[in-house]
């Protein structure tokens, strides 16, 4: 009969529960014959129906002392080992095993010498120590051990009480030399002694350190085991299994999956109420939520893209051409790393909405990140997980929101990023925006490389002066100067008016804007490069009409030039009146560029009796003060042309003033305007009111180039100016100005102040 997990040794008495049909048959046959049965160990305890190849050949012939039939059909058998034997041959396999056996006898020992006695004493002492460490010390067992004088029997007795593997016990059983068998048992005792010592030390330390939380954990684990036995659902185990399935099914880089499974294993070994368990659980959720390899399909149809851009934006031809070029390159080379576009322009010209149109044209998800006022580097790179409330940076959060790894990221107000003791976000943006580095962007929270090369980054700024040079170097700047009056009228009719009618709860038949009303709204109520104030004024008109409709009015209500003053009050800007201001010598009109677009800049010069002092007022910056000094030096060099005496400037004070003194002014393009106003005051001639000018001046009267020509031209057009004097070197910039704008303004390139003086006087 084959037995599991036990090797029977000589003189052993042990109870067995017999349930296999073959084993029951073998016991019954033994009871019918001489009550002798041979017990042999199975090589693999997991085999339910062992065959001849699954059992060892050496076993123990036992006497069946007692049998008891149980209600479930099994037998309870008490057997005593009689003799060691080896199976010679099998005579029968079914219904039970029947074999010819050969009785094995131990080899004889000549005499027990000192060495054998020492070996036996060592075995007894080692056994006593092991039993004491395990806490199963028995006085009866020790009496038996001390009374056994035969080495072979002592070896069998000790090994039968050790918790050895079946293969190890079987190897002891098959040794016929008693001394060799005892030495092998001594070796096992030595190993067992080391293991038991370490085990006892661990148990002692664990018992000493076990506090309330350990006891709770132990009890909780017992409770979970009981629930499992009762069939109750273990929610935590089920949740951990679901997490493991998600990691195995989600497409992610191997290093991410490896880290996730490692942290999941830590979570399984941790108490659910531990503080770190919640941190690891949140971290695993972030790893699963980041779209590592999930991407949307690009729509690379240039005709559709052109149609989308034209639907969303009027004008901006150069910007649209650049976007279509990007799509064309992407269509021909899908692995190309796209540039970082930076839209620079005054507020309200459509920089952010242009990014939304690009995303719609590409068929990509769109996400906007506002960088204005950002001072903490962790906003970009995330926080370390060691901090309480740590979370990833805005980049990883954005990827989680859009659920794809190739969205369009609009990063607004990149020129307003600050820095303080918490780090420099602009330096962190270098890694994000650089196509050569962002393939392995590392967020401090995830601490794993994330590929951002598929993301299309678009940034916006009002001006490039405050953008750090290394960051600006990685971006392609596209300037959006502003809109002409005709473009504003068309945009208002196509987009602004329908949107405000809808937002204010009106229907298209209840309110009607005439073209003349929109023009008057642009010229008399707003003065801007963009469209925000225009949309606000249109919204104000819609609200006035909405109130009338809500009070029972039927309409339709027409918005004309006359009704506009009734709703909005008197005009806020009067361009005609401003042009009439230049009616005496010492005044000139200049053009300035600001971060909100182009502006008209008036310069006034007054000459009085004095001692040769120069006074500058109007909140002028250092550059404009130097321009005034250069203009004065130029005029002093032209005393003959002005028909003035050499000592003229010693007896007068000159006061240069730029109105709107509460507004700080600075820049290199007001030199010619100051020189013109000063020359006009000295020459006592009035400058033409329909002429504006821009450019820097040198001591010898040369006119140097400037920037922002389109913005300045738009400002001149808003003020009704028809002639603009520009530096000769800026002729190349005229190509960027729309044709309809060039047709309304005469641009006069000049090289020196002499050219300007021929034009400006009436």
C-alpha cells in the first residue's frame, strides 16, 4: 500500500486513514491472510492514484493491529512496523498491488567503541535541543532516546520524529549500515539545529516587537481566512486581483509594468490601514491612467484642414499656411518631430482659439495649460512621493485628462512664467518642449520615463522679451499683429454677433446689427488690436435687447449708429478730434509698439526763456530719454537751416512732454518723432496731422530700423492717419502687411531726417 507524506521506520506504531479503493483492497486482503502489509512512500504526494513508477522500492512490512470502518467508507487502521523490506517484483497491479518482497537486515556492528558512543550521545543532545527550541519537549521521548543502545534503532527513532522531506527520510531508510545511517541523521540534525535556532530567534523578536497593529493585522488575516472558508467575498483581494489584471492587459512600456507589479506586490504584503498603502494605491492608479501607448489617429487631409481653419478664423493667412505646411510634412514623414509653435501677439487676436482649430483640423484631443504666474517647478515636474499630498505635474495630469499620448497642448502665457525659491518652471519646460529630450521626460511623482515626442506643443505670449533665451530658441515664433477694420467687421458678423446672441438667450430674428453699427462700434467704442472689447460691447448691446424681450417686447430690434448711443452712451474714442490736435508748432505724431498692440504716440515740445536746460516728462524710460538728447543734438547741428544764432540754446529751456503721463513709455522708435517735434518748435511750423512716423535717430540724422511695423500701421489706421514714415531698412517688412491695409496707408521709406523734414510740414 502506498502512503503519502510519511516514511515508516522500524518499530513505529501509527494510525492511517485508508480511502483509496486499491488501498482498502490491500488492507482487506491482509486481514484475510496473515495481517501483514507492506507500506511504501509515494514519490509525489499530489498523485491520487499512484502507479508502480510513482512509489519507492524500499519500505516497511507492518502488522495490521486493528481496523475500523468509518461511515464514509474509509478504514481507520493501526499498524506496527515489523521488518524493512525491498520489492523484488510486482505480481499484481489491480485491484490492489501484490508484490514479492525481500526482507532487509541491518549490517552487524562488531562493537560499540568510543567514537560510536560519542556519535550516539551527540545525536541525543542535538535532538533534545531541537525539541526544546520547537517547544515539543517530552520526558517520555527523552527516556526512550536514552535507553536505546543500538545505533540503527536510535537513527530510526530520531528521524521518525524530525520534520524531514519524504525524499530525505527515504534516503535514511534505505541505508543498511547502522553507523552510516546514524551519521546521516547527525548531518540532518545539524542542519535542523541551524534552522530551528534562526526560527526561534525570529519568533522571539517578532513576539517582542509585536504591538497593537501587528496583533490587529494577524487577527484581520485570520478573519479574512475565515471569510474565505465561509465563502464570503474578500473585497481587498478582489481589488488587488483586478489591479494585476489591468497591469497585464494595459499596453505600457516594460519598465512601467515591472515597477507597477513591484509596487502591487508591496501593497499586498502591507496592512490595508497603513499610511503608505494609500500612497501606493494612488500611485498604481496613476500608472494605469497615463496613456502610455494609446494614441488617436491623425487626420492628414489638407483640404479638410484648410476648410476647418477657414471656418474658425478669418484672415491670418500666413499662420494658416504654416499650419498646413506642418500637416504636409507630417503626411509625408509620420516619424518627424514637429516644431514648437509660439504664437506671439496682443490679447484678443485669437492665439488660444487658433490652437483649438489646429487640434480640430488634426483630429486630435486639445488640452490647455495656463502658465501665467507659475512659480513652482513642481507644477511641471510633479512632487516627490515622499511629500504629503504629492501628485504628478500639469503635463502628466493633462495626458490623463485627454486619455491619449498625442494631443495638442496649448501652453498659454509662457512669457509670464516666474521663478522663486521653489525652482524655475521655465527651466523645467526646456525638457518638456525640446524634441531631442522629451522622449524620456521624467516626472518626479511617477519617476519613470514618459515619451512626450508625440504631443504637439503650442505656446502663446504677448511679447518675447521676457521669455528666457534657451526656451525661445526651441520655439518657432509666429506673430499675430492684429486686425484691420474690415477684418474686424467680417469677424464680428461671422463669429462674435452670432455667439453673443446665443449666449444672451436671444434668437437671430429678435436682434439685427447693421454693418454701419458694427463699424461705429469698432471706431468709436473700442481701440484695440484684438477683439475682446468689441465682443464685450456686442454682448452689452445683446443684454440690453434681452432685457426688453424678457419684459415682453416683440422686436425685432435693429442696432444702428443712432440706437447705439442710446444703449452704450456717448462714444469712448473720437479719432477725428484727436487728429485735429496738431494745430500748432512743436507737436508730432509717432507710433509705438506695446504688448497689447500698436499705439499712437504724441510728442509735444515747448520752448521758453531759460538757461539751456532740457526737461523730459511723461514717464519716459532710459531709451526714450537718450532719444530726446540725440534729437536735441541733431537740432543744434542744424542752426543754419533754422536761421538761429549760435548762442540761441543758451538762453532757452526746452520741455519735451509725451501725454498720458501715468503710462510708462520706453522704446527705440520715438527718436524721429521727438526730433520732428523739436524741429517744428524751433522752425515755428506746424506738422501735418495726417502723418505719423516711427524710427530711431542718430546724432547725424540717420534713421535706424524698428520692429512691430504691422502693429504700428494698424494703430495709424485706427486713428485715421493716411501717411506713415518708416525707415528705409523696414521696406522688406511691408510684405507682411495685408494688401488692403497697404492700399489705405501710404508708406514713405526714409534714410535721414532731411527726408522727413521735406514731408512733414504743411
